[in-house]
C-alpha cells in the first residue's frame, strides 16, 4: 500500500477550531475545580462535558476519514495510523507528569515523597501504553488510572472505541448503527439522570469503567453515524455560533441542586445526545470566508490535542499550591490561573512544533 492510496482528506476547519475551544474550556474547568467544595458549586460546572464532545468529534472524523478506505486498508494499517496520531502526545504527557511528580508534594498528597522512584517509573512506562494502572499503583492518591496525567483515562476509552470500530462496527449498516446509537443513548441518559451527571470514568473499578464506556459509546458512534447520514449545508458564521453554544453549555451552573439531581442529569443528556451532534453538524456545514478565520481555526485545531495532553501536569502544581494555601479566594487565584492557561497554550504549541509533528513524521516513515 503506497502513501497515495490513503492520502489525507481535507479537514473540516471549523470542527478543528471547535475542538480547540473545547480544549481551552477543559483547562479552565480544571483550574476552577480546586476552588469548589463539591460538584454543586464548581465555577465551570459542566466543563467535563467537553470530553463527551471530543468523543463525538472523533467518531465523526474517523467515519469521514476511514469509512471508504477499507478496500485498500487493513486493520493493522488503521491502528498504525491511530498510534502515530495519538501516542506521541501520550508519551510526552506522561513524561511531563513524571518530571513534576515529586515537586507536587502538598497537604493534598502528603505521601508523594514516600513513593519509590522505581514505582513512579513503572507507572510512567505503563502510562506510555495508555493501559490503566490498578489501584495498587495509585501513587498520587486520587484513584486515577493514570496518576501522572489524569486526562489519560479518556485516551484509554478512545482506543477502545477505535478497536470496536475497526474490528466490527464499521461494517454495520446505517440502520444497525442507528439501533446501536439509540440503545447507547438510552444507557447514557439512564446513567446521567440516575447519578445526576456523567462525570467519571478515570478509576479502574467496575462502576467507573462502566461510566467511561457509557460516556464513550454513545458519542463516538453517534459521530460515526452522523458522518454517514449528514448532508452538510452552507452556513455562515457557524464557528462563532457553535463556539457560543459550547461556552453557554459548558459554563452553565449546576441545575436542580442536591434535592433534584435528576434535573442536572437530564440537562447533560440533552446536551450530549441532541445538542452536541447539532453543533458538529453546524460546524461541518460552516463556511469560513476570511483568512483570519482560517488561521484562528487552524491554530485552535493544531493545539487542541497537545493542550489537552500537556496541561494537567501544570495543573497538579497549581492544585498543590491552592491546597497549601487554605482559604485562598478566586480574586487571589485568577491571575495565577490565567498564567497557567497561557503557559499551557504556549507549551502545547511548542510540543506540537518541536515534538509531536517531528515524531509523527518519523513514525510515519517507520510504520509505513
């Protein structure tokens, strides 16, 4: 198989831009999270739903990029391309988390200094594979399947969705895929309304893995279905309108309070099952008419994945600092939070240009 047979298709620039907008909102969510006392008073209360949007975007892009290529492509070559795309930043994110691990010792994680170096290195090496670590290797104490870079959990489930797609679900007809999507939507709504939200998926135990799988299956395969049935129109200003929709949805305060958690679950169900597919459709239908618009979307798309993968090692320092300064207020914190956000964006861009792109180019040659 030569490279021309699987030449890269044109991107949807607005979807790239929206991925970047969502990634920035994820960072603000993680920066505001340590200032809250519970899920009910988080400043960026629904920021975690950006992950569900990422899954939906991934399913849409995978369907668009690969559905018509299986006559010329093997399962092995598909996974080579996915590894080439995803793994370099996984390795960098885990490495950054390992470098900073012992420097985040705080009242929140008082036992970090007791973790032997060999154990931390073992967690890092397992993290390179994106396989989850058991609770016996929870070296930070947050019950994360990736204690050196918390966000690795979503990449683990992303790979599961890719495996399911490649080994069988890609062969489903639109009708059969629609049935799978409908059933998974019901499961997602049940989870959200019963629990009050869909937050979770980062711990290697049965309840959390169930949350992770439920959060992944509906949006990923809804995105795949959307890529097969959508007939994009020509919509003006869709990047602006879709970005505003995402900001409103993800910054929406908690709904219903502790007495009516089902209301918040219903809100999140509507967002994931109905509004996010609409946003992706509008984004795929959008037209960018200016050079500036193209540059903004390209920049946001380029940094979206690196930003997601490198920001949390910085957040660990920030969370440790807040933990060591009890009673600190948002007014005191926000300049430091803004500095972390800007630093994460700069780090993401540097990682993209000096690491991710060169390593992916090298892998492309090695993996054929």
